C-alpha cells in the first residue's frame, strides 16, 4: 500500500511542492498594521441596515451568476463608461488568476515592474507561466526605457501595472503608462486597488485602447472580508475571461453586501478621507524620525527604510511592543531594510510611532 508521502511525492507537481504557501502573519492581540485594512468599524445605523439587507438572502439558492446589480452599481459609483464590460472576482486576486489562465501557454510570459504586487509573480509561478520583472528606478518611479525595451524584447501577453504601487505606495506617471499601453502587444492591466486614496486614476482612458483593462477591489475601502474585486474593459477580452470564471465565484452574501455598500458609498469615501489625512500626519512623523527614510505615498500605507539599522530587528522590536507591520526585507533587493506600515486609526498610528521611537532609542532596529 502506498503511504500518503509517496503519493504526494509522486503526483504533486514538483514546482508546487517546491513552493511555500502564502504566509499570513498571526495578528492576535496586536495592533494590526500589516495588510492595508481599513481600521474603522461601520457606523451603527449602517451596520444595522446592512444586516437587514442580509436577511433577504435566499441562502438555499445558488447566487445570480451574472450579478447584474453589482455591475451596474460599480459603473455608477466609479464612473465607468457605459460601453465597458465588467467582470467580478472573488477579490482581485482571483481576477489576476483568471487573466493568467486565459493567456498561459508555452513561450508566453507576463511582465510587471519590480518591486510590485507579490500576487503577480506568485500566481504566475503557480500556473507555470513565465514572469518577467522589470526594475523600477531608485525612487520607485517607472523606468520608461527599461519597460519599453523589455516589452519589445519579451512580447508579454499581459503587462500588470499597479498604481499606486504596492509595496512602494507611489503613483506612476500617466504619460509613461500611456506609452506602455501603446507599445504593449498584449493586454495591459492597470491595478487600482488604492484608487480611493490617490485621487483620479486612469478610468478616463477606458474605451480609448482595445488592450486596456482596469482592475479595482472593494478590499482596501473597508471591505477586505467580502472578497469582491472587478475588472472593467472591452467586452471582447472580458467575454473570454468570463469563460474561465467559475459560475458562482461571487457568493450571495458578498453580492448582497457589495450592492448595499455601493449604495452607501459616501460612508466609505468619508473613512478614506480620514485615512488620507492621517497618512500625512504619519508621513511627517516618520520623516522627522532620525534613522528612517519614508517614501511618499498615494495609498493607505507608507514604505520606510531603516538607514542605520536592521529591518528584521526593528520588526521584531515592534512586535515585542505589540505592533505588527510588514517586513519586506529579503523579499526583493530594492526593498532592502524596508518595512511597510498601514495607516490605522489615530490611536493605532500613535501606538506605532511610540513603539518605533522606543525601539530605535533602545538600539533595536
Ligand atoms: C491588495 C491588493 C490587491 C488584491 O486585492 P483583493 O481584491 O483583496 O484580492 C490587488 N492589487 C494590489 C496592488 C493590492 O495591493
């Protein structure tokens, strides 16, 4: 009889066995500033109205496979041109996976600037699709020449551009992005997960390029637990992607909730305004901290570098003081000695700053 181990060794794809599972840090009891979550609870009246909406759910039925109401609400709230199609995903992570499944094959690759969103290389590797990373410049701006040369040489099926970028936080130059869309032989995905914190994005370009799609998510707006992301773009592309989508990928609770929150969008916008305001306070405080270099951000987090000390040690020292941030050291050469902190409530931000200053004064980090 085969042992379980023998079966795993024989049958699981070696590339999968060699991978590490995506690690989510244990955050119990900590000030959680590692994952770009909105820190604010819903106001009591909105929460009560949401729970009333959920009471209408027909839980014994499969969800509406088209989610037409969510799509039209998204178009209305986000000013998506009427002629564009919408594809919904169980988070935008699922949409990234659908896009890669649609184009994968021998001699195919996808391309993105680096450092960038970890899910692009991670999902590509999972699918056995080649991933090409093109370094950003030292200030984390797009290197137009390097991008255009890599696109010409590699002919990527898809170019992913997250703007604002994660984990660097900056927004990319519009003209450089335009030159990339014009040069790319394949699809260009503009990932605007942080649009609500960054002012106008590139939604106005939709409809002007046959190879341009815009991806957004409700996660960073205060709805990370819902898992709702979407893609807007030309129907010729989205019809193909829709064949890959599993029929009921958006569950009925997420669908009803997404409709509800899009009807109450002003509340999410108000919370984002508070976060933007607190982002500048946190930026100034980090900017004034000796031994730290903080980078400008158009998102709900800040990237900073330890100049004279170790990010690993500082990360540990912050944890010892009850604060969880993201340690990026070791993930990518351009993120050497870097940590990323999500903008929390005023109290959480202060707890982080206190822990940071204590840690640095104690010589940790
Ligand atoms: C958080 C994030 C997403 C993924 O969001 P989900 O919708 O929660 O899967 C996509 N792109 C970028 C750049 C992100 O930072």
